[in-house]
């Protein structure tokens, strides 16, 4: 077997499809031909190197499938939605802080000589001189349900303190 | 007329299943990209193209079609992220590697393989991946790709030589992997 003939067997030999008789002939040639041996070993090493790159074995088809479905709604759109979600969280936090601040302020301020701010404000409880925070919110809601909210309530409360 | 969305197309052709190929597509992408999330992106993109293709005409050889599309999409992603540093996933690999630097070697090896694959034709790349990673026989690859077996072997050796030339300098590193 000469070098050209041997080279025709490289693909099958490296691809592990070479029959025993041809394999013997190939290795007999490689034992005496340094050039072919170098070429063969180089190509074999290349396959070995490529095979060291394995995907994670822990993944199953089902998990990939789940991710395939869920991934499109969460993974990708999640990247776009992230700023919106952060904005929503910031808004919710600011409303909560405003609520707590307003409630604390209301509890600490002296409840004397508070003017009646709204015609529609509910009746005050006996001994209570200001408009309660809760009643202000209810009043705002009754007055304008679409535009009611904590901010409106706080505004009414602030007005009631003037 | 507005083209139907992939979801609409999928709804019209519910019999065509991508799921059995999902893991294969992931494997092809991961071997080129080496990143879990990027590989899943490739799976998704390939799935959409698969549905669109099936809406027109189902490929005669789904495996070959998917391999070609997945490899091309993966290489597009490789090109789009160059030059790039290791991402958090790869840094995690480094941190958990038994030997420090192993993951770096592996990432470099993967990048070199991807770079070599870019220089190949679709057919050479497809044959190489089908043989090395999918462990298909030359006859099966030939049938799938509609080529002569001798042509498949030629593609295989050319592809292998291209990768070898790229990787030669790393042979000592491989032996320690």
C-alpha cells in the first residue's frame, strides 16, 4: 500500500468504519511511513479535541422543551420587560413610602382647629377635630373614583391641615 | 398579504414536531457557542425557522436541515459577539474547574473550533459535525445530505484538516483536558 492509497482510508479509519483487513494494512504502512503517521495522528487528535466539547449532560429534552416555551415569554421578553418591571416596583415603593409618611404625619400632628375642607367629607367622629386620613381617601374616591388614589388622598389631607 | 406569525404557522401545522430534535439542536449549538443561554436562543431561533420552513415544505431530511441551520445560526452568534470576554457562565466554569485554567483552555479550544468551522462550506461543516458529534456513518450522512459516500468522506477529511490546522498549537493543552 502506498501513501495515496493509505490516505483514502484515513476517513474511514478515523471515523471508525474501517474493516479489520484494511485496518491492518493501514497500520502496517503507518509503522514505516512517518509522514502518513503524522497526518493520521494529527487528524485523530483533532477528533479527540473536538469531542472534549460536550454539552451539559444534565439537560433533558423535556427541560429544553420547557425552556423553549417558557424561554420565549420570559427569557427574551424578560430582557425587554425588565425596565418596566423596575419602574413599576419603584412606583409601588414610592406610593408605600408616601402612604406611611402621610399616615405618620397625620398621627403626630395636633388635631386642633382643623378647618372643614370638603363639602362631601364624611362626618367626623366625636372628639376628632381633623379629617381622618381614611375618610379623606374615601371622600376622594367617592368624589372621583377614576382619579382617586393615595396621592389624591394625601393632597386632601394636606389641604385639610392648612 | 401579511405573513402569518410563527405561532400561527405552527397552529396550521401541528403535526410537525420540533421537540424530538430540540436536544440535538441544543448540542450542536452548545459545541460551537459553549454557553447555555446562547444555545437555547439558537434552539428557539431554529424552531421558528423550522416551523416557517415546514409551513412551506417540510425538509426531506429534517436532521440535516436542522443541523445546517443550527450551525449557521450558531456561527452568526459567534461572529456577533467577537471580540468577547468570558461571560458569567464561563467564569463560573473557571471557578468550579478542578484545575484552574481548564475552562479557559476549553473555551479557547471551542473558539478555535468555531473559527475553523467558519472557513468550511455548509456541506463540509455538516459532514464534520454529523460524523464527529452525531457519530453517524458515512453512508447515513450521504443519504441524509443527498451526496455520494466518497464525497462525504472528502468533506470530512477537508473539514478535519481545517480544524486541525487551527488547533495544532493547542495539542499539548488538549492532552491535559
